C-alpha cells in the first residue's frame, strides 16, 4: 500500500514537473477521442434514422380483379404462415379509391365509368424482418399464389439503405482502428518522452534495486490518465453540444450507458497499452 | 564466517573486445573491508557492475551472499541490489532531487512508512552533518558533501554490503578525514565494504585488506 501511494505520488510529480508536455499529450488525445465520439454518435444517429425509416417500409400485393374469395382466403392463409408479418390488411377497390382521394385531396377517378385501381393486401413486417433479402424471398413465395398480379415494395431503396448502413458501420470500424492505433502511438511517444526526462533518476533507482515493473507503474498511470481524462473531457464536450443544439427532423443519438462504460474500458486499455509499451521499450 | 562476495575464476571482456578481468578470484567475508587499488585506467568499476548484475561475466561464477548471481534474472538482480549500498562511480545523486529525496529512496524500496523514513533520513543527515542541506539539490553541494550524502544513501536501509568507488578523490584534508572516520565507523559497525581506490594509503581503515588490481588480476 505504501509503495502504491508512492507510485501515485510519482505519477502526480510527473504531471506537475512537466505541465506543458502533459497538456500537449492530453490535448492530442482529446482531439482523437473527440473525433471518435463524433464518428460514433454520427453512426448511431444514422443507424437510428435508418431504423425509423425502415420501420415504415411495407409490402403491397396487388390482386387480379377476378380473384375469388376462396383464392383470397388461400393467400391470407399463406400470409399467416409467413414469418415476420406483423399485420396485413385487405384493401378493396373502393378502399383504394378512398385512399387515393385522401392522399391527393381530390378524386382523380371522377368521371371514369370503372374504378381502375386493383384490390390489394398491405403487409406490415416486423422491423427485424425488413431486409432486402427477406422481403425478396417473401416476394418469391407470394408470387406463387394464383391471383397475385404484382408485388411492390421499395426494393432498390432498401438495398441502397442497407449498403449505406454497411458503409457507415465499416467506416466507423476502420476509423475506430485508426484512432486506436493513433492513440496508442501518441501515448507511447508521450510516455517515452517522459521516461527520457527521468532517465538519470531511473538509472540510479535501478542501481538501488528498483525493479522494472516498479519503475514502470507511474508511467503506465500517466498513459492511463491521458487516455481516460481525454475520453471523459471529450465525452462531456460532446454531451454538452448534443444537448444544446437541435437539428430538425434528425435525432442525435447518444451511446447507451453500457456502451459508454465499454468505451471507458477501451480508453483505459488504450492508456495501459500505450503507457506499458512506451515505458518498457525505454527502460 | 559467511562470504558476502565470492568471485570464482571471473573473466570479462569489454565491448571493444579487450579483456578487462582475467581469471579473477576474490572473496569478502561478512563484516570485513577490502580495498581494491589501482589506477583509474584499469576500469575497476567494471567489477562493481559485475557485482550488481549489470552484466554477466564471460566465464566464472559470481556469488553474492552465498547465492549465484544470474545477471539475466531481472527480479533477482533487483533483489540483490537492494542489499547493496553504492557510493561513487556509477552510483551518483539525482541532480534534480533534493538531498532528502535522494537519501529517502532505498527506504521506499523497503516499504517503510513515511514517518519512519522521515525519522531515519533526518537522523542520518544529522549524523553526517548534512541536516542543514536536506533541501539542497546535489549541484549546491561540495564534492565531500556529495560523498557523505552517497554514503548516507548507501547505508540508510542497513544494506549489508557497501561498494564504494573512489571515496577520497578530490577531497580536502578536513573532508577526507571526515569521510575516513565515517568509513571506520561503518567498518566497526560490521558493514562489509569493498572500496575501490587509486591510492589505498589515503584510507587507513582497521582490518582492511588491500588488493592491487592489475592486468585483470588481483595481487
């Protein structure tokens, strides 16, 4: 315990004796973490946005005019067997006309002898099943039913949205790795610089019987401090900004508590790795 | 009587490929003092580096406190070094730390409490006539005061073996006699000491055995 107090004291002395290099290390780590926070929050917000939009995706099955009730029953039974369907609604020709009227604000079909709009079934899927692959498979199986004339869902939009989400998540992953490496290297060289400053002291202390681990710990603490402090300050800045600026029709999503704790542990790991490599390679 | 140092048939070559120790045999019994004399050019301090495990000999065995020293084992070397008090040569004071902090360090390695450390440091500073200089950095001390401070650091944690390199170099007669008195006191107190010096006659220590280090051998 006494040794631990001494090691903490030594770490504080390192910060106190070299305030400018310490601030420089802290600021560079802060910039890296701010960048990561921004990318992270952007990715979460984009993800949430896509989630909200995708939740509105539905599929409409257009039916032939001469479809008999028994065939309709067959189709609806088939729909009940299909996984992932949250609900479905039969839309008659008259309902379709009423919906068009409501949508356009006027009856476009007025004057026509016959209602040209087809009967249809509007299917709403559970959010987790709204993927281009699943909806494509559902389309293939629904097309097998007699009396189905056309099936519509925003396939190309969905595929594009999925590829965009994938692109965002891959970008976050790559940027995350780049930031991780940059943070480790940044800490490594900050700690090495610190070790160089105390070269004379370390040499004498080793001669007096201090082990490498004992001598390393204050420098590892230094690495952990830069990393954690920068992460916390960066987080507070982002939190302040997000809470004080609102963007219309776009919700900025903050990470969950568990995600924040995980990120804190990751920052701790970055600090430990950077500090450890920095000091062990110099001693 | 136990041996604190035993060097058996030691050979050591420096980086330039020159043999600086050749078939050296030496032992120091517990509580005894040995003076190792020779001109500065013969690198007597390599012997100190060998004893503290800075490097391993090309051949031969180094026994410290009757245990074989393996210079490659980091923990073992650190543990042995905590039993050795060094002054002069490679052992110097840390220039940017106060005298108090310099002398305090061996006690930190022994995990002593802050109050006990403070008591011991202040007592030894008083014993060595350095109490008024406790806050001074080594740059503000005379050569003699630095030697005294190094001796204080070398003995504060009751290190059983002292390795002292050129304790009398550059001292005026007053300081030389003060250092000699302290070394005599340490010898009487039962410390085992290996003193490397250019001129053995400058040190008149009771029961000290004098060796001459020449051409890598002891005479």
